[in-house]
C-alpha cells in the first residue's frame, strides 16, 4: 500500500503510550498511518486516556491487545510490563500531558504507562499537549529540560487555538508530524526530510591507532571502533554531515558518512584538522598515548646472543585536547570518552577539565567489563555544569542514539 507517496515496509515496532488529553483522539489517526506503513503499534492507555478514546477503538486500529493495568494478572502472564517496554524500537508518548512529563522527569512509576517509561531501554519520543499556561509554566519547562538531558526527543507542541478556548503554544503536533518524527527515528523513508540534524557538521574519531615499531611490528590496542562508528552512523542517519576519521578497524563504513582512514595518531590529528570547521566533534578513538621514537625502515633483526632491543617511546599528540583548545576553529560542542579501569567518574571529571571538552562519556573498561571490543557499553555522562548521569548499560548503538539525541537537543533539534 502507498500513502502520501510513502511505500509500506515491513518491520519497526512502536510502543505508543497514550496520555489523558483531548488530543488523544489524534492518536487513532497516528495508529492508522503507522499500520499503513507496516509498523507494529502496541498501545498503553493511561486511566485518563480512557476518558478520551476507548480501548476498543485503539485495539481495532492497532490490531493488538491494548494495555493499561499494571496489576492485571492476565496481562502480566501474557506480556510482563518489562517485556512490553523492551519489545519496541521506539517508545512514543502522545499526548504527553504535563502530568506524564512530570512523572517521567522524576522517575515516578505508579501506573502501567509510567512504569513502562521507566523500565524501557529504548529511545523515547514525546509529543507534548496541554494548555499554553501549563506548557509555559517553569515546572513543565524544568521537567522538559530534565527529559531532554536524559535523551528524550520531542515533537511539537505547536501554537494555535486550543480546545480550552485559549490560544498559544501547547497544541499537540499533528499526526503527520509525529509520523515523520517516528519514521526518521526508525530510519525509514518518509521521515523528516534529511533528518533533524540536517546542516549540522560533525567530526567523529573511532578505532585504535597503530604505531610502527618497524615495518612489520606495531603498538596497538583492543579498540574495535564499534562505539565511534555507531555514533557517526547515528549522526548521519539524522541528516548530519559527518566525517569519520578511523584507525584500522574491520567494520564496514556507516552509510552516508565520509570516512578518512588513518593509521597513526599524527595522521588522525591531521585528518581531523583538515575536516574543520565542524559544529560538533566526538572523539571516540582509542588513540595510542605513545609511539616509538624511531621506526627503522628495515625490520629489527634478532641477533644471536644480543640483548632484546629497547623501544623508547615519545608522547603522541592529544587530538581531543587539540580540538577542544579555545580558538576560532573550536567546535561548539566537543565530546570525549574516558576509558577507565578504576575510579571511573573521578578520573573522567579530571579529564573533562584537563582536556577542555564540554562533555565526556566515562566508560568502565576494567577486565571482565566486556566493553573493549564488545557490543555493549555502560557509560556515565559528565558535563561541565551538570550532575553526572549514569546511563543504563546498553548496546553501543543505544549509547550512540542517546548521545546523538542529546547532541540534537543541544543544537535545538531535539
Ligand atoms: O587521556 P585518555 O586517552 O584517557 O583520553 C581519552 C579521550 O581522549 C578520548 O576521547 C580519546 O579519543 C581522546 N584522545 C585523543 N588523543 C590522544 C589520547 C586520547 O583524542 N592522544
């Protein structure tokens, strides 16, 4: 089926949390449009939402069971609330009422909707809808800022006439707008034209560097490049213009990204400087701190009876520190990583200051953490003027999504 010129594609799962606002009726249209595109839609209705739309209409349009009761024995037996929160690619809250936003911002979980929102490990998109005074209230704006800092994306609200008779900002985005925001986040055609980050220039470093000892030997580390590549891919998926400077990795190039392949730290620095100016730089590469002072052009020979050669090391340039140094070319946002094996947050906080970056993602690479080379990552975000934020352990793609969501919010594109 083709609707609005967009072909239906199979796959994609949305968990739609419908809040109790007059705009809830627009969700029926949203469900219909999502289904037309082959997207699975499971719905959770708050108690208040049931005053505005009936579970029967939602079930009929979604062709799925509708959930609403946290303490339903039959629901829990068939589909526990944790599973419900995880078996989706995207969680959408529409209408996101002032009350729901407040509960989300403060981690309340007193019904199925708020519990699912607290339990989910998936990206969350909210479509706020409320009276203009409620929307403009400092409490709502504070809650919104907290949610955006947590990586929650927003669509709308729009300005206009409201059901209550007042005029102002607070009308829920139209189903077509919410649909576009969902499709963009699911990486589907028909999403926001070039993604919400169109026009943003980004530089990402990824992978290890390889420092020659001689023509056949080198110093390297275990970095796989998975985290940096996932960040570059996610930025590009949302429309940013991305240069990825990568050390030697075995990963495929992320789609839509300009990849510059390098070996050494000095080559990586030169490639990064050639990519400037950019709006945001994310340094995820595991750059070798030192390199052999000399790398003979001939293989170092093992002579019988001779002592093993000693390798004198010299310091490599610090790419992150160089990019983050104050000056006309400094990207507006510079993000670093801090791989630590102990006192992770304390060491990362010191690094944030020392390297003059804006954000740093601290990750625990202690033996057994499985982070280096693995698919998962557990990070704590440190920013200059905010409390550290520990993210739930997730895949490197999930970490990338969350980080890029925050970058989008930072540039007013969330
Ligand atoms: O000092 P440390 O290596 O722990 O710092 C990690 C952060 O600094 C990462 O973001 C890494 O990409 C960056 N870095 C760099 N150039 C170096 C060393 C680290 O860009 N020579």
